[in-house]
């Protein structure tokens, strides 16, 4: 038999659960089926052509990180006389707190490639400016030049603290923003390399994307 104290505790827990469910933030974006997401990634970007790849640096595999994103795609883009571009896109329609699992500052050192340079930068896509970060990773010989950004809803936080603030403010408004991590990298000094190669590729990639993908996923 349940005594009076147990009944009161039970009622309290039920009330707390009800209040929590009422305050659950609503998702702003619908999930994107995996196959549809794959097809939205352009097969060509300017003079580069793509192929799928499992060779890129990602977070160490574990059951948690495997389920962190609804969509996690990697591509290698190549072209005659052009530097190879390595692209990673990680997307979830409800942004999770642990997106740093795929931030280069975390996964590159975890793979044995320390970050030797880091700088916040601004990228311009036809007048649309976004905050991003440029990194250089030491691969024990050649260095890998990296550009990446994180999008949380309409925000582009360049650090983990900013990202948590963006998520918290969205939750206060009663919404759960979607989130993207976009990363592109190339090897310094490789055939066709130039200091402007990453940004040249990014501009070509953005132009090759459909307006739906640009406006709802990339930016």
C-alpha cells in the first residue's frame, strides 16, 4: 500500500514531468532523410569533382558520437591542377550540446595531429557574412589548412562558450535550433596549392548548392 508521503512524492514527480513537457523547446527544422541529404551535396564545385570518402579525420568512433548527428557526410573534391579538398558536413535538426565532438580543435589532436594555428575569420558569400575559424594542423610533415564554421540556428559561434550561449538563448525562446558543422581542408604545399585555395573552393561549393541547401543547411 502507498502511504500518504509516497503519494505526495508521486504527485510531485508527475507535476514536474508535466511542467517539463510543457516547456520542451520545439524544433525549428524538420529532420532531413539521409539519402536526401546526400543528394543535396553537390557532385561538382567549379572545377572540382567529388567522391565519397571515409579517409577524413573525424571523432573517434563510439556509440554516442555515431548517434550525435542525423547526417554526417564526407567528400573529397579533386580537379586537374587543383589541390585536393576534404569536406565534412555534420547536421542535426535539433542541435546537441556535444557538437564539440566533431570540432577540429577536438578531433584532430585526438587523432594525433596537434593544432598549431587558430584564428577567427569572416567569410563572405555574395554579401552574406558568416563567422568561421581557420586552423592549421601538424600531420607530422605536411600541414593541413582547415576552414570551418558551426551554425546554431541563425548564429555562427566561433567558440564553444558562444555556442552554448546561442543554444541557451534559443531554448529560453522556447525553440531548439538546428545545427551544422561544415569543415573543408587541404594540404599546404600540395600540387596546385595556393593560400586562397580554400576560399576559392568554398565560393564554388556554395554556388553549386541549391538555394534550399544554402539557406536551410549551410547558412
